[in-house]
C-alpha cells in the first residue's frame, strides 16, 4: 500500500535526486566560485518558475509545477553542498 501512495511522488523525487547527482558531478570538474554561480543562477530560474506557476498557470497544474521546481531547487543545493564539502 505504501508503494501506491508513493507512485504520484516518484517523478518529483526522482527529479530532485537526478539534479543533485548532476550538480555533484559538475562540482568535481569546476571551481567553487563557478559552482556557486551556476547554483545561484539555477535557483533564480527555479524561483521564477514558481512565481510563474502560481500567477500565470494557477490551479492544480501550477501546484504540480511548483512541487517539481521545489524538488529541483532542493536537488541543486544538496548537490552543491555535498560537492563542495567533498571537494575540500
């Protein structure tokens, strides 16, 4: 029964996990300054998408897009922090 409850959340969770892994591997190839710049730019894009989904789209579709964007935003910063902490 728990698998059925997780079914709708799986794509949202997978997006966050994939983004975190991609940012982690990118962090191993570039400098810390460039990594933080990329993370900040991607975070601003995510915040813009959240505002767009709330104001323009609205309804359940907007809420779904906001959840996916928040998952990506969390993935960006988890990947950034883990990449910087391991790169020391």
